[in-house]
C-alpha cells in the first residue's frame, strides 16, 4: 500500500456543489482491476476514474472508468473531469487546445479552452444513431411520460454508447415540473434496453441556457442523474439529425440538475462534421493523498 | 475556503472493508445549508463536521449529516470522527476517554491502543423496546418469507433510530437472504422505522454474530456497517439474556453482501450500557474547497 494523489471534482459545475461529482486516482499504476472496482464501490459516486500512462504514443494519458458495479468503455462527465485532473496535476499538457484520451472505447479528443477558473473542457461523444425500439414500445413510452405535453420532435431511442430515450417536451416548464413515474420509466427502459429516459424543453428567449434537460435511470438505481454528458450528446445528435437545432444554433448551453438540488451547465456543440461535443467547467473540491 | 478533510473507512481492518465517512475537520463558520450541501455532494451515508466544543467537559463538538438531513446521533460517524480528531491532534484522550458533544448530548468514546492497533468505541444512547412481536410474526412475513426464525422473537426497538430486529436460524440464512425491498419499505413506513435488521449466531468463526441491516425508508439500501443498529441489537440481546459470551463482549460480521467485510466490536458494560466500536482506516487525507454561503445565517 502506498500513497497516491487523489482528487474529487465537481463536473459541469460553475461552483462546487452544482455539478456531478467524480473521484480521480491520479496514479493508478499497480492497482489491479479488482482493487479499482472495490475503490469505485467505496466512493459511493456514480463514477471513479483511474489515470495511467498512455500506451498509444498519440495519447496524452490513459483512463479507466468504473461505476460502483462495473467498468465503462466511455462516459462524458468522467472524461471531462479526468482531463481537468490531469491538467491540474501537470500530468499532461494540451497541445493546440487538444488532449487525446486513451480509454476502453479508443482514442478520444478533448478540447481545452481558457485557463484557471475559466477553463472549459469538452469531449467528443461517440456518434449517436437512432435504433429501432422493439415493437409495442409506444404504450410504455406514453406511460413513462405521465401526461406531459410533448414538443415537435419525434421521440427516439439513441445509441451513443449507452442507449437513451430522447423526448422533447413542449417547453422548459413541462421539463421542470415533471413528477417522474419511476416505475413506468423503469418499465420503458427495461423493455427497450435503454439506460434511461432523457427529456428536454427549449427555454424562453433571454434565458442563460437554451435547453432544460432531465435524465432518469431508475432501472440502474439512479432515479434522476444530476448532470449527464451522454444524454446531452444524444439530444444534440437527434436534434441535428432532424435539422431541428433551429434557434439553438450549433453551440448552446443546457441546464440540468436543479430538480435534484444541483445546477449543472453543459456546453453542447455540434461541429462541422456533425459530431456532438459536451463540455463545461470543473471545480476541484477535494485534493489529497489516497491510501488503498 | 480551504479546510482539512479526511475520508475514512470505519469498522474496517483494511481499507474497503468498512463503512465510508467524510469528515471536515475545521468546520467553524460553515452554515447549516452549506454542511447539508457538502453532505449531499459526497453521497456517503454520513458526513461529519468537527467544531470547537461548547461544553467544558467535551473534547470536540460534532454535527452529523446524511445526504438528506442532520442526524442527532449515529455510530459509525462518531467512531470515525473520534479517529479523525485523534489523528489530527485536535484532542487527546483523558483516562482513555474522549467526550463527544453532539445533538443528543455528551457521549464518551473509549480509546484503546495506538496507531494501527487503535480501537475506538462509543457509548450508544440507551435503547428501549417498543414492541415484542410474535415468533413468525405475520407483519415480518413478507420481508422474511421462507426463512426459519431463530430463538428470539422479532422486536421493534428505538435506539435513536427505530429498527425491527429479527433473529434467523443460522448464518447461511442471513447471508442468503435476498431483500424483498417493497416489504422492508412497508415495514419501515408502518412503524416509522429505518427498516429491518436480521442476525444469526455463528459457530467456528472469528466473529460471534452475522448482521445485515436493510434500510427501507428513506431509500432502499443495505448498510455496510451499522454502529447504532448493532448497539440497539446488543441492548436487546442483553435484555433477553442472550449475549454470546458472559463477559458482555462480542464481534459482528457485517457488509459482505454489499462488497464489504466489516467487523464491529460490541460490549455491554456492568451498568447495562452498550459500547459499539472497532478499527478505522484513513483512506483520503487532504483538503476540501467549498465556498462559504453568505446568504444564510451562520450555524451556532
């Protein structure tokens, strides 16, 4: 057992407590998979990451991402937070505003803008595509939406690593006031192989954000996730696919988490190639040494 | 503001075996709402805040928060916070005792040994029996379906928090129990209790009892190691003349079913008071940066 550098961060947060927490072990060499899994179970956080030297010469660093139950090939908020941790600790430097993350899903580019408290980091999400849901899903979808007024976009099951049900509601108020029927949502996601249901509504002009988003994953033990990179990327991909970005443009802010006591801000961008990027600010909350 | 912070593993012989706890060591000036926000953010079962004592007899003052609310007393946060205070040199035991000031008053914490061998135990508030159930009580039937009861009848106890306690026939029955969460939650709600604690006597082990604590309300979760629930159980065993050993000491195994392997050391003293304790491992040592919220009145 030896001491390792450890950080616990708040991701997609403009101040501590508003985002999604992440634990990062900065030097995970000689920790085996079982030890990583045990520590990720112990932190009680949705994800814990472990930084390793890159194996690919073009990568800035390598990361392994664990939930309390399993290892994930890729996830948005752990990638954004880990890049922040690597920069803060000086383990890697951005080149031309870019870092390259080596993870189980391959090499993924990250974009770094600004410095210090104004730094923002964005990750390119795996490309989202609509998949055909199993027959008979419409009744389950109706039940999961519990009488909410829908928006113009057709609901879809989007696969960008995890599979998300993406549903537009009529406006921001329909999103904010939704009292989720968790049993009905679990029935929908269970029957269709989705990780969760992501609802969104457009904000009134003049708001600081353009979209209000909420993500429910009751079948995974997470009734409502505070701030979700992949769900925001799935929403952007589906809007772009339908030419429905409209007044959002290709670069906008999403607000998520107020209903669970947070106030996350996700910066969403669709680039010229149609790829969705999700990013934001990260706050370093806990700095320390880990004995494990 | 930057404050000293540790994250500990309580009731653990090595890191990962026990119940995690976050401790903010210099919490003076933090507002109630900020403490609650930090406790919600850590997502741990409890986060504690160490303050200078207001009583001359106390070694330190402690406030304990779950992610949802402030808790007047809990076992693993008391044991862990006493360890953190000793490690940080904020207090020294007198005659082997620290005195913790918390919302339920002054509680003694016994300190034995040093360094890695150190053992801590907190005297739990007196627990009382609210209701003794029938053997094979139908109200517990849904939660325990299919399992053979042990020697003692089920009982509803109040040790600060309320628990239903149910003895099962043997260790295998406790370890093999698949929680029926809807039934556990119904039981908790109907009796304003935390949930159901099942236990059995063990033979040929380095522990005397196996315990599992199923929290049915709020939320549905199994505790990795429950200091207060075990203290309540010790009071019940004492009252029933059913303690494993005549000297009043015994060791509990808890948490294997949720990926941990905690050991709790229980003792019922000559006065009938219950002491609940064990070892603590310091896992993270560092600092916490959290802005002070100036919009609310500071905590007293």
